[in-house]
C-alpha cells in the first residue's frame, strides 16, 4: 500500500489517521487468526479468516486496527479490531 494512499485514510469511526501497522502487530494478529481467536464486531465479516494477514492499518491512538486483504483496506466501522493494552 502506497504511503500517499495511507496518508489519506482515516478511521471510519473516529476520523483519526491510520498508518501501516508494524510487523510486530501483524505477527500478533496472525497468531490470533491461526488460533481462531481473531474476532471483529461484525456478524458478517468481509474478510476471509483462511487467508494470512498481509497488512493492517493501525489507528493513531493505537487502540484499533483494520485489516488489509488483497491490498484492500477493510474500513468498515464494525470491522475494527481492538488492540490489547
């Protein structure tokens, strides 16, 4: 995902800036996905839990991230993943 694009993206809930999550966050999310413990708020998720997590966008406050699959950010309000404190 290009830096120019990520500069334009905002959280659909708070309007905060989003940035590409560092590798450590991706590792945590991927570990949760493989364990079947990665959950989002949507009853009908728009992501495939069978695919490895390639990237995520982390909200400016570090509390929520949004997955990116096949290069497409899933910026739906109910698709935010709460990050552990």
